[in-house]
């Protein structure tokens, strides 16, 4: 639909597709009330990389979780050393 004709249509009846986040998408939605869709050409390459290296990302997430658990354990041990053998660490809020 040509932009001039589209301005006559009611906001929710128009789906505006663009590739510029401000000029196309935000302005059209905010000013005219149109539904909008952003085209991101670079996303295709990102999805290909993710598909090719998905196993590495899964392993990285698992290693980060393991690191977080070890850091928690280390903090509890350090707290115990600093506050004596009878001291009990505060409960963890998960």
C-alpha cells in the first residue's frame, strides 16, 4: 500500500514493514498507530552461527552455572573461616 493511501487507513488495520528502527518502526507506530514489523537482514547470519555452534553455547551455559555454584560454595567457606567454626552462614535465597 502506498504511504499516502495508508495514512487514510485506521491504525490497527495497517502493518508497516521497515528496516530502520526509528524512521520506519517507532515513528509509524507512535505517530500513526500502525502495527509494525522490523526486518533485520543481519539476523540471518547470527542464526546460522548459532545453529552451527549451538553445542558450544549449551556447554558455555553449563560451565557458567557450574562456576556460579562454585563461587557460592567458596563464599560460604570464606564466611565460615571469617566467623569461626560455630557460625552458620545465612540461608541462600534462590
